[in-house]
C-alpha cells in the first residue's frame, strides 16, 4: 500500500514536470491587429502617466512633511529663547 502511494506520487511529480517543461514554446505576445496594437500603446502610456503622477504625489507629500517639520522646529526654538 505504501509503495503504491509512493509510485502514484512519483508519477504525479513526473507528469507535473512534463507539463511545465521549459522546452515548450513561449507565448506570442505580438499584437494581432491594429486595434490591439493601439490599445496596448494606450495602456502603456497610461502606466507611464500613473508613474509620473505617483512621483508628483511623493514630492508633494515630502514637501508637506518638510514644511510641518520646519514649523515644529521653529516653534521649539521660539520656546527655548
């Protein structure tokens, strides 16, 4: 009984290796139509725009935090003098 389970497990592992063989051809990601090419370009452009927007938000956030920190430091220095 134990040997048959081990044999089944070996066969399952071998079947999995065969299914995930790296020699299988890669998936073709080239656009098949003009519409698909345009859509892909638009999606890539939106991705770039989102990255730029995220960078701007990061800069604004750091500017606000630096301003708050500067205000706190000024208040502390005012109380010390």
